[in-house]
């Protein structure tokens, strides 16, 4: 499982939006790896930001 998959699973399990620091704590991944994966997830429109610096999975329609 890649970093993107791990981060997406953590975001889906949590009931509130998370920032990159909290995602780093929960996954145990390196911060640079988290930032890179989150940028890719954002570019793929799989995550959205309800407020500055916090992320959650995009709601499926």
C-alpha cells in the first residue's frame, strides 16, 4: 500500500478534517512523504480542504 492509499484510509476513518502534522502522527510516515502524497491526492481531486490547512476525503456523489 502506497503513501497515498494510507493517507486516504486515515482520512476516511477520522470523523473530522486533519492537518498534515496529525496525518504524519497517525500514519508514521515521513512529513515530506505525506506532503508529496497529499499534493498528488489534491491534484487527483480525492481530498478537499473545508478550512485552511485541513483536509478530508472528497464526498462521493
